[in-house]
């Protein structure tokens, strides 16, 4: 069964992305060290959020703030997962090595 979810507002896009990932409000709240009620308020557009909070939510949902704000279309699931994993790598040497490996594989 394919359920259509409105994605017109910031809150609706947060909810839609969370559902696409199979994540509950509780799980998202736990990842962000927030209360479930805060996530609910964001998803129903009853509470405004700081830009830094928007970035944290986007990261937790493996997407970008631009998508959540409606400035870009959602990436496919593979791209989202890769993007999220890449964001978690902070060691610069590892990032350089990984980039070289990706380039080598893409040239095969």
C-alpha cells in the first residue's frame, strides 16, 4: 500500500522523510536528544526552530536543510544513505582516502 503524504510545509517534509526512513517520532527525538512532543510540534508546524536545529534534524533524517525547506527535491534512498554516512566521517585523512576510492570505482 502506497500512502501519499503532503509535503508542502517544513513540518510535513520532516514527517514524510521520517516515515520514509521507517523512523518513529520517539526514535527521531532520541537521536536528537529532544522530547517526542518537540518533534510532534515541529511536524505539525506549531513550533518554529532555529537554523542549527534544522541542520541537526536534516542530518538525523539523512537529507539536507534545503530539501526540508522545499528548495530542492528529495534524493533517492541510496544517495541519502551515502550522504548521511559521509557526514559522520570527520577524520580528514579518511575523507581524502574515501574520495580517492570513490573516484577509482566510478572510473571502472
